[in-house]
């Protein structure tokens, strides 16, 4: 016999989390009367610079002090709202849609001074404008996309002999217009925006390149590509678009690993992505930019965001054009096309906090046949974290927030289950679940609830029918379901098809968060568990305890409070002098704080714990 749990739920997809997470704003520079386009960076001589594409030309800003960026110079160019920059050695290469802009080359060797040498060249090709560019730094070649030449096909220029004067060597002659692309070690990944495709091209022979593979991207409007190992990342510049990841290790079988939106359903448009240390730092127009953990590219997780355009949202080509994450200090620079309701471009200077996501993956199968279940829903309760299994019954989901969570797994025609899991940043948690078909089990649990009555925990549950039921164990956990203790046993009310109602009271539940579940036991000894419920009781006053005590290298301080509170903890020596161990702890309703005692000499110490209204002192023996 097993418990059949009948639960109806609706999963609502929402934004990953509130904006401005794991990114700190340092400064913003405004450029009156000039829209901004894309952005790049450069570092030399201990200084860091933002290379900003603006309407009237390239702006160079010293961002070595991220709280006090200083404009050095604007290199004039043909006025145009599209401008792209890349660097090679100590040269910046700039292209624009403005006719006659050609390829602008700026010698950055004179920085931090403002007297820089620059000129425009066509390398013998006749190029007059270009939409985007990229540099194969391994081989030393510049690629220009969307120019006036050859219907916008990629144009190739040699930088090896004279980087200040690029020389034309050829173009890709067998594909159409290319909007942007990534090239490395003679392998080009071109973005064909109007056909919605990526083309993978062998560029070893610059005058006779060969096509290796093509594939379509989710929005069929491929804007940008970026490579990391054997994974290619793409963006589609359309409403409700995705950052997508593809396994390209086998060009004969390119497979989509995952795709992600940062505000699903809003209509927001992704623009450019760059991969840095397995993070996709990605501009998203009206949403600002996002930091996405791609260490597991089949399970991408949004772990940081900053909204550089807080007055707008959703569809439209306003807000953040580009973001650059490669400065040695870690400083991020981002370009806003314009501040809202103005024509003033903005350079944003920010500091990221790179954090890994929490990964939850597994398989869902039919408990009777063992076959995988397609389209089963996996939901982390209390979080906007949701996944659906594929044809193999596999799911992958992730979130930024760590901790203990209840995961609900369900599918139409099957008995829904709930499991408590502990999720940690940078850690893969595996949860495989076998769902029982509805009607396959003779005991149907239709309700299980827990509530506080005074300081008592009152558990109530209901069954629709029971057969061969021995009874219910009451189990309790005080550590998020890692360990369970038996609290009582309730006999069945009798076999039959009529509903049965049960109650069980646990007097004076101890303060903190407690977890409860039922273990229903058959007459043949088999058993099954109910969903897990939790209750939180606050202590009447501030309390603290140490374990172990005496302690050698470390001890754990447990704190309980009468309400959510910020509590101070300090360790003082026998002479009532602070030892340097001092911290603030959020208690809601309890907290466990590890104390590192390794630097303290043997002796007796006082641990002081206090909030706004109370103080607790404990003696601690360091042995």
C-alpha cells in the first residue's frame, strides 16, 4: 500500500528575481546630445579604460577609479548612431554605419594622455562603412560585418604586418549578409540576422573559406555569437528573445543545451553577450544587463542583474546596448543608448559580485513501469523556479538563492510528490523521482496541514479512502529535513471508501523552524511519506548556546530571537578586551553561527550576543 496524494497546483513563471542583484553601481557619465552604441575596454600601464562608441566618435574614459571616471578624449568620426570597437595589441579598431567612416584605427599607446594618433583606412578594399567587427587575436585578422561590400558578407583584413594599416585579404563569398560574428583561430561563427542562422566557417584559406555547419537560433533573428570551449552562445534581437547555448563539439550534430530569459513574458530584447570565466555578461536593452552562470551550459542560471534603464521595461530598442566585463580589476562598463526621455547617452561603471547558481537536476519516471515521464512539472516552492522534463524524463533547473526548499513534482494522471532539498551555490543537487499513477494506490491522502495554536503544533490530515493501513507515524525535523525523529503514532480510523479525518497535537513546540511529515505504514511493512510542512515559532526572548564547549578549533553558536532581528556577536578575553571576532547575524527566528577559534590562545572567553533590547553572555573555554 502507498499514500496517494492529490494536489492541484498552477505554476506561474515570473521574473527570476528583483533587479540590481550582485552588482554595485559606482558611477554614471552622461554625454549630452550624443546617443551611445557599443562599448569595449582596454588596460595598460596600470590604468583601465572604457572605449565608448558615441554618435560623434569614439570616447575614451579612464575608469581606473570606478567611482570617479574621467573622459580623456573623443576621437571624431562620421556622425552615426551605430559604432563598434575592438582592440588588438595597442590599437583600437572602429566601424560605423556612417558613409565614409571606413575602418578607423586609433593608436592607444599615448594613453593616459589625450594626444592620440588615428586615421581611417580601407585596406585597399573600398570599404566605406561597417556594422560590426571582431578580431581573431590568435591569427591576427580583422573581420568586418555588414559593410557596403559584397552585400554585407564578412570582409577580412590582415593585422600581422602593420596593425596600424590593415590590408585587405578577402571575403566570405558563399553566404549572405552577416550582422555580427565571433572568430577565433580561423574558425568563424557568423550571425545571419535575416535568416536566423549561425554559420560555422573554416577561414584557414582566407580567399577560399569552407562552410562547416549551419543551424537556426530560437528567435530566428540571430544577432550575436560568442564561443566558450565547445559551447557557442547566441542572442536573437527580437521581442521575448533568449540567450541560447549550443554544444558544437560535433558539427554534424549541433544540439541546443539550454535557453534563458531574464524577465519571461515581458517582451524584453536581448542584445550582446560576452563569456567571462563561465559567466555570460549580457546586455538586454530595457532590462539593463544580466550576469548568467553558464558553468553548466545545459542549466544556465541568472545570478546577477543591474537595470541601467529603470524607467522602462519590456519590448523596444532603448536602454543598454553593450557591456564589457574583461577589465583586469573586474570593473564592468556598460553603455546606455540614452537616458530615458533624453538624447543623452550614458556610460555606467559597476562592480560585479560573481556567484555560482544552485543546480537541481534529475529524472522523473513512472513508478510502475520505470519509463521516463515527459512534461512532468518540477517546481521549487516559494521561488519562481520551474522546469519541465524532456522526452527522456530529465529536468535541469537552477536558482541563485541557496538554502532548504520544498520541491513539488507532478504530472497529470500521477500522484504529486513533494521533497525537501538543500541547495548550495556552485553545487549540483540530484533528485530522481518515481511518480505513482493515480488510482494505483489504495490510500489517498487529500490534505495534510500544520499550524500553530499558541505554542503547540497542530497537525491535521484527511484521506479519501484507506485499505490495509496500519497507521501514521508523526515525524519531526529541526534541521530542514536532514534528520527525522519519531514524535508519535496514530492508528487508522478503519478501512473503507469514506473520508477519514485526523488530528495530532505536539505541545510546546521548541522555538525555531520545525518540519513535519507523515509516514504511512502498510500491513506488509511497506511505507510512504506525505508532503513536508513547516512551522516557525519565535522564542519569547533572546537565547544563545554554544556547542561544543569547551572547544578547540571551532564552536557553533546557536541564537534564537523573539522576532526577526539583526544581532551582534563579539568574543572578549578574560581581561574583557575584544579578540577581533565580531560579526552581525540575521536571526529569523534562529541562526547557527560558526566561530573560528583557531587564532585564540587557550583560556576562558566571554561570547556576547545582543540585539536592540536584550543581551546574552556565555562563557567559552578554548582548550
